C-alpha cells in the first residue's frame, strides 16, 4: 500500500507507511485494551476488594466518564498545537492511571484511577482519527479508518484471552502493569513518526472560539446525525462490555479463561464487517452503510432481548445475537466518523472529539445502567442493547431526513 503523507511539516521526513499505520493502530486501540484486558478478572477483583458486581461495573462507567469528557479537551488542543504533543501528554496520564490501578486497595480507588487512565487514553484515540484525516483526506479516510480498525481489532480479540492467562499466572494486578508497558512502548513508537498537522493548518481559536465551534457543530444536522447514531449504538456496546462477564461467567457458568473466546467472537465480527465496509463503500456510500448497521443493531438487540427473557436457545442464542450487534460497529463507526470529519475538515479534531464524546458518554450511561439494573441474569444487558439498537435506527431515520434540509457547509 502506497501512502504519501502530504501535510507533514517540510523539515520532517515522511514516516514509512507501515510504521505510521502501526502507531495509528496502537493509538486507536487504547479505547479497547484499557478495558478488555481486565474483563475476565472483574469477578476475581470484586472478591479480592470485597466489592459486588455493581461496584466493579462502575469501574467501566468511571473510565467512560474520563474518556468521553477528555476528548472534548484533546480535540481542540490537537487542532491548535498539532497531534503529537497532546498525545504524548495523554500517554503519560494513561501510564500514571495504570500504575494507580495496579496499586489500588479498593474498588473506589480503582474507579478514580480509571478516570485518570481514561483521560490520558482518549488523547491518542481522538487525535489518531484526526491524523488519518490529515494524511488520507476526505475521500480515503473512511476506508482507511475501517482498515485500521480491522487491524487494531487484534487487541480486543486477544485482550480478554491474554488477560485471563495473566490472571491465572500472576493475578489481576499484573494486568495493569502490562498496560503500563504498553503505554511506554506506544510512546516510543510515537516518537518515530512525524507530525501530520503543519502549523499553517492549525487553528488559533481561544477557549471562547472553541466553545463557539462546538456550538456550531451541535447545530449541524449532518454532524449530529452521525453523533446520535454512534452514541445510541455505543450505549448498547458498553452495556454488553459491562454485563457480559456476569451474563456469561456467572449466569451461564463459562470459565473466565473461555469467556475470552466468546468476547473474541464479537471482535471477529467487527473485523469482518470493517473488511466488508472497505469493499462496499465505493459502491453504496457511507450513508447507506450506516443505515444498514443501525438496522442490524436494532434487529439483533430485539432478538437478544427475546432470548434472554425466554431462555430460548440458551448460551448460543445469546452469543450469536451479541455477535451480530457488535459486528454492526464495522458499518457505523468508521463511516459516521469519516462523514462528519469530511463535512468539517477545518475542525477535524473537534469533530472527532464531539463524536467520540457522544459515543463514550452514551457508553458510560449504558454501563452505569447495567450496574444499577444488575440482577444476576442477562436480561438487563439484553434490554439495554435492544433499546440502544432501536434508538440508533430511529435517530438515523429522524435526524438523517432532517439533515438534508439543514443548512450544511459543503464537504
């Protein structure tokens, strides 16, 4: 694959394409590795820290608080100061938060350090998406985001499996020490690639200008369509992330080491859907693929709720419905992000931050809802995913139709 980095500062050499893609994959993967690694250890952590399932599920909600709110800060900073410096600071925060989790003595302490960890992790995620837009432009960014998501999906695929083995061999605290090492290695990789946003293309807005920019994005029908579909969808995704360890391990008696296989099947679904998305984009366009993804999430969510309440099909029906729901990510996430950033190229960092905040903010609500409704069965998880999928489809039909009648800036 031939890649030319067209917006890199003239005094810096272009990074080899493979190295650039590896670093971008690592940065985008921080959203998943920060959580997926310790999912199999959650029941064990709860016993060690004398915390119930609801308290442990709040460690995910706390992470999402930092992850969603932090993006709103890092996005404009990346537009103003370039991408690399904010990412480097974020990696430092991620390392500090991971050390805090490894040393924590209570569930409440882990929640606090998870917020710190998330505030740092989200810098790499939000600005790596903007870097893709810097390098590949409007026409290729959707396909490249899908390609990168497919590659970096290896992290959540092996994360629960590796986390389960680390738990078995060295205990749950070792999982967070592994995250410290990953943060250090990613920082070393970041130092080897050039800046993708040269000074001539940077924003010079002050804080008032940043707020005005966000207000303008909130009034933009096309941006808000992408934000709402992704937000509702992620409500269901993180209901699955928070609820599945207890739905499968506790209720269905799946061994923690084998839970990673079920969770990994969802990651395979994401990879397959993203690979299909790259091939389908030139023929059908991003908007139609977003609609298909929203429809798949609604249908699979309803099937999941039916299976959870009637116990029809047992473990296999639950796992299959989750497989389809999670796979819809391949059609929704990259296309909605690329469509919104192409519409507002001068605010690529802010747009990426706004959509990311909507996604992970709704994800926080999804995981928090599971912690409140937890009853030891898969029903709360299934209910949340069904509602989320239907809401994503409804918001696409409503906002998508209105966006064409909204005054929009040309792409």
